[in-house]
């Protein structure tokens, strides 16, 4: 389990823009929001990523970079970028499933073709959304066992405004006896 205010696992994957993504090299003033999505086969992911792409400038105004990735290969990641009309997101691919598991993501097995007629990979990670500080510590995290009911990006932007104004710390950091 990831612990707020503690270092996150390493994360380094190729990206569609060819520059690659390495979390340890991110330089945004207030950190990075990382959206792990299920893959091209998921119609809910496409809708979610469209909203993330639309909200990316709002995060940038607050000094926060945005990044989306999945275990899909380059071709499927590019197809997703094209499908959502991507304009603002850096999109990564080839996420190793062990790295997904290190981040606390759930792993699912294929059920064949989805409702949109695209084959699920044999194994893939379920969604997760994280905000990581410039020091590479966890500020916010949410993981799902299903593709449904995900955090809203507009609420996360509003929460950032509050956190910035009040210097609000990451919560959930206590690991002692209860």
C-alpha cells in the first residue's frame, strides 16, 4: 500500500511523443497527476481521458503536470490518443504489470471483447489516479477495482486550489498501531 508523504514507486515508461516519462525527472512546481487507465478496450477510460485532456490546462495553471498511461502497447496507446482527440496529455504505454501492482493497482484478466468490440489484453491494470509531489512523495491516491465511479478532475482542481491556499498536507500518513 502506498503511504501519503512517503516516496512512490519508480515509474519510467515510453511515451507517444518519444521523450519518455520518468517520474524522478519531473520538474513541475507542485507535482504531477498520474492517471493509470485500463486501455483502449475501455469506453469509460476514453470518456475519462477526454475530461483529463480538457482539464490539463487547469492543472498547468496550478503548477501541476499531467500524465496518462496504461499497459497497452504503442499502437493501442496511439489509437486511444486519436480516439479522445488528445491535445494536452502526455500518454505513456507499455506499463509493466509488476509496476502497476507496485502502485497498488488491481490486475484483471481478459473477458474477451468489450461492449465496443475491442479485445481486452490477457492481463491489464484497473484504474488509479495519483498526485505526486515534486519530491516524488504521494499527495493523493485513488484506486479502483472496476472501471466505474472515478474521481472527477474538476473536483481535484478545486481541491488543489484549497490545498494551495491553506498549505494543506497530504493525509492518511499514519502507520502506527490503531
